[in-house]
C-alpha cells in the first residue's frame, strides 16, 4: 500500500535511509544538509534502525570513516553539501578508486567566497569527475526514489562504485511537497541484503586496500576504473525498470518533456525544471513547439543518448546553476555541446547562468530565454552564446 505524505526533501531521504537500515553512517552537520542527518540520527537514537552513527570532527573525517567502514564490509551512508563536499575532495577519489559503494546525498549549496548557504550546483559540479556516479533530483519524490535506487546501482557486483544523489538546497531539502512512500518491507526487498566484497574484516582471506602504485601500474588501474564506469548506464536502466514495476514511477538517463516534436528546447537540472515545464506548456498553447530535457544520470554522462534526443531541434538553451571560471561556459553546457559534436545536423546552442547563491529562478526567466530561442530559430543568429540572467543592474 502506498503511503502519501507531505514532507521535505531532507525528511524523504532520511526516511529512505531508515527503510534501508545501513550498517554505518558517519556525518558532520552542514546547512542545508543538517536536518537530514538530524532526522536520521533520531531514528538511530529511537532504535528504529541498527545503524552505527559516528559523529566526527569534519566532513573529511566523515568520508574517511565511511571509507574504513565500507572497506571493512559494511553498507555505508553519509550526506553533505557545499563546503563540506569541498573538504572531502581528497577522500572522494579514494572512495571511488577503492570501488566502495557508499551512498551520499548532496544537498546542493554554493561555495565560498563570499559565504553563502543557499543553492547552486557548484559543489557537485566541482566533484563531477571524481569517479562517483551522480543522480540528480527535481523534487522530494525523485530524491527519495533516487536514494533507494542508488544502493542497487552502487552495490551491483559489476559496478561497486559510490553514488551521489543531488537535490537542491532549501528549494527541495526544506520545502514541503507531496510524496508517495513505499512500504518498509518493499524497500528492504528491493535493495536486498548487502553482500560485502573482499572485506577487510574477513581474516580468512586477507585483503589490502589503498596500496602504493607506482607509474608502472597506476595508469592501468585508472583505465580499469573508466571501464567499470562504462558499465554503469546499463545497470542504471535495469534498476529503473525494476523500480518502475515496484512503484509505478518511470526513470531513465534523463526526462524528455514534450521534446520529441519540439523545435526549441531547454536543458536544465533539478528543481528549476519544474518551473520551466510550466512555461513550456504556455508556449505550446501559443502554438510554439517547445520542449525540455532534464538530465538525471549526470556521471557517467550519457553523451550518445542525449545527443540523439536533442539533434533534431533548431535552437537549445542550456541553463547552468554553476559557472566555470576560465572554462568560459557552464559545465552542463560543455557536456551538452560535446554530446552534439559528432552530429552533422544539430541545434544552435546558447548558455545561461542562473540562480547562483540561491537567486530565485522565476517563470519570467524561462520565458525570456524561450523568446530568445524563438528568434534564434527564425534567424539563425545569436547575440551572445553565454549570459548571466536574473542579475540586478
């Protein structure tokens, strides 16, 4: 039986953790993630889970403890955001390089300076090539669903890689929305019993983690990591199919919203996609063929599939909630550009930077961009490839 509730994104993810009952959780509080771990620690204190909750002195220590617990043979979780994720930087590569299936929600927050506790995507974008799988979420329901699926993906014996589940700080983490919970037993059965692989605590079969590798083998190891990543997309699709049978909710590499017959389109991540869909509906009512693509699996990036989904359009705007100093264009824009590179026929692309530091993304911003795309589709001319929108003059 489906349980419908009105909850925040943080509460939804904390409940997913409760239903899964991991062995170990090491965490450090940082806004706007704090509420998630506080709620989960209450489940630990109340005896609703058997998780060993480790309170540490920093995010670097949190992921270090998770790495040790995962290498020892446990099912392990943590959560962080913004500067906390930045402080974990060294350990991100160690967790993925050791192929440890840690699941970590990232409540997207801007990076200093200046200090800002609100949403943008600069934290996860900075970590996008650290060897972690990344799943992105539009709302609390998707954050909950992605968290449950993340365990199956991370722990698949062909993968064994850590997963970040990204959700927008405050916009999703603290806003109350409608969610459909699965039954506790359904979640437990879907995720299954954890199967340790080469655990350090198996003294009958001694294992070494993190040995020194010199130039004669390091490159081969990194290539092997890349080869494992190449297997992720198929596993993701298989897991989504099983999840659809259980929940009735369908997922893939990305969401295609009214895109199949579209002439102009937006590409945008997470919560801003909902606002954009409303504007696309309005343009459709005016007879303008508009659509949207919302990436879900961001690493490894499904270049082929996304390129095929966008190649027929006349003009596309990629909206980034992060900027890339020195890279000129936003990180999502660069990936979308790459996905279309090998297509002879492809849309004209423009890039808009929006919503940094929690600046509101409003329907009027989406409408402004869509009107510009209409003109580009007609004339084939672009005034500026990249522009910051919603900036006060």
